[in-house]
């Protein structure tokens, strides 16, 4: 028990040092998740002590950039949880279609799978040309990958199954070309996407939007940071705007639970209370 308490103290000192040196704020992330990720990174970089790791990270920005890949979650796939995308496609898009122009915010976009998925469904719904999609993350490397729209070919079969289950109207192959580096998605889709650095822990609202999709991000935050993030979403959404969360995330018991009402309850799609 004492060793675990000391480990948590060392981790908090490490996170404070990272914030002061690099301005990345992981201090309000769930400690169980941070503990696991730092342990994985220490094995990868062959470091035995957190104090030694901190010393190296503060003096080596390249090492910190590599470490950042462990501190941020990069697990996703196109049309992940197809029933969620089907609900967006069939129930949210018809409402959004009543607006002359649209803005959508994908917060914590990681390597871009969800962003490109939404762009494809928006195109099929006839909405993409009047939509701006803001794709944000704190990981610069993930943003570069997301903007490239390039994914490993061996992942495409799963993406295609998800696409059809989500209500896709054509074949996913209509939207990408195969190249030596992987499957490259249509550049025409990218014209409506703005990729940008944004931290839910430290940054403010940057635009008024009609729909926020932030899935499987809040589960890595403590309650205080969850409330801050949902507060940003509430502030950015137009009246009666939509919020989509991950399957294991909820607004119940949070500071903003009364600011939203279920829209497609089973798929964690909420609507801002007017």
C-alpha cells in the first residue's frame, strides 16, 4: 500500500513536470490509466525509475514526443460501433439537414478514423458540401496521420464491414485508392475537414457547432476534467445541438447532466436542452 502511494506521488510529480515543461496537461486524467501507460512506456524505453524517466523527458523533446504516443489513446477504427453511426445517419442527420450550413466537432479525433467516417456519411446524406468538420487532438503525430487519411490495407476489410452495418449506401472502396503506403481516402472529403490542436484540459471553446462527437475520451479523465470537457461541449453547441459519447460514457451524475437530454439513449446520443 505504501509503495503504491509513493508511486502515485511520483506519477503526479512527473505529470506536473510535463505540464510545466511542455504545456501538456495530463494531471486530471484517471490515475489508473496513467499508471498503466507510464509503465508501458518505461518498459519500451528501458527505464527502471520514474525519477530517471522524468529527468530524461524534461531534457529530450524527441523522447517526450515518443512518450506522448503512450499518454494519448490511439485505438480506433472506421465506423467503430456501427450502430452509433447508423443512429447519427438516420436520426441526427435529418435534423441537421434543416440548417443552411453545419459545423461538427470531433474532439479527441486520434488518428482520424471517426472523422473520415463522418465525412463519408455526410457525403452520402448530401450534407458534406455545406459542413465544416473540426477534428481536434493534443497529439501532433496523431493529427498528421489523421490528416493524411491513410490507413493500413489490412484494416480495410473490418472498416468495410462496419461501413455497411452503419448504413453505408455504396462500397467503401468507392472512397479510397490503394497505394504502396496503404489505403488513401479521397482528397475531396478532406476539403471540408479542419485539423487542429486542441486540449480539453486547458483550451477554450473555439466555434459554435451543431454536433459534437467525443467518443471514448472521457473515460480516461477524472470527474473534474470530465465536467470541464462536457462544459466546453455545452458552451459550443447551438440550442438543441447534439452530443455523441462512447458506449461506456454517460452524463449521469455529472455537473451538466441537466443540460442535455437523451436523443438516442441506447447509442449515447444526447441533445442540448434549449
